[in-house]
C-alpha cells in the first residue's frame, strides 16, 4: 500500500514539474515548484517509513523549511521587481503637447 502511495506521489511530482515548466504566469510556476517541494517531503517520509529509517524524517523537515523559505524569497524578489518596474513606468519623461500634435505654435 505504501508503494502505491509512493508511486502516486511521484506521479503528482511529475505533473507539478510539467505545470512549472508550462505555467502561463510566474506565480503558477512558483506554486507548482512549491507543490513539488511539498510532494518531495511526503515522498521522503514514505521512503523513511519503508526502509525503517526515522532519521530521514529530519531530512524531510529540513527540506520543508528550505522549500518554504525559498518560495517566500522568490515571491519577494518578483514582488519587488514588479514594484520597481511600476515606479520606473510612472517616472517617464513627459512630452510637451505641441510635439505630440505635430502642430507648432
């Protein structure tokens, strides 16, 4: 039964990878990679139980924390990048009205 659970987790990991590569927006890709990391933690926990290695659970917890902090860091990076781009677009040099109309006074 645990082998079936492990295979199901692997299938969802493959699907998350496909979604991460194909996602239309960056946020879809980040969410897919976060899901991949969560499924990795679950898979490591199943392997730990199958091989009777409880020390693998420590690795799974450490990976879960790294995954969480990594996703937050990437989201913060993209949020700051979008904010910088918004500021740059509002700081565009305005043109005079006579140049835009093509008519001179």
